[in-house]
C-alpha cells in the first residue's frame, strides 16, 4: 500500500485474492474512473454472472466507438453498462 501511495495514487484494499473477479473487465469498478469514495460500492455491486453478460453486450458497443475512442467515451460506455 505504501508503494502505491509513494507513487501518488490512493491505495485501496479491495479484498482477498479469491475475489479478483470484482475488478474484472466490465465490472462496475473496471475502467470507470471512480473516486476512492465511490470504489467500495462499485466493488460490492460486482456480480459474476451479471458482469459476464455485461461484458458480452459491451463488446458490441465498443465496436460502435470511433477507431481511436477518447478515454471519456470508454469510461462513459463502461459506466452506462451498469446503470
């Protein structure tokens, strides 16, 4: 944690190593530019089955983005997938 802090980032203990799926692609915490205060709720909202379905749907949406999508476009697409 101190190494992360020393590099200028806010460290957060996201839980045990048995639950890495909470941070997998297209989960509520993945590529959504959350604040440290928003992160716990996003990790708690992760759901293995639902997030797999979201991942499949988002792949189609990603194909609709421009060739070089802006970060804001990708973040908004990922956030919208969990609304």
